[in-house]
């Protein structure tokens, strides 16, 4: 299963990731970038007094393979 991971830069320039619990597995880059840019403009999210999503950095799908042992 593929999961979307969106990476932003926070107020101090460090990476901050957002992983939605539900996301299509075939989104186009332009659509994801537009949503991420919108999130940066919301100015809603803070952690320890620092804005979390200030600049759009990257997005990727991470695929996890599960192997059952029993």
C-alpha cells in the first residue's frame, strides 16, 4: 500500500512532514503541490510556538510491503 508523505519546511527551516490518513494512490504532482501551497497559506499549525508548514519542500509516495510470518 502506498501512503502520501508531504514534506514542508517549518519556521526555523527544519523539515516537517504531514501524512494524510486517506489519500488517493495516483494523485498528480501539480494537484498535490497546489494543496501543499494552500496549506502553507493557512497559517494554522504550530508546534512549540513555531509555525510548522511555512514552505512546500517535496511530496512522495512511500510503499510498505508487509510479509506475514504466520
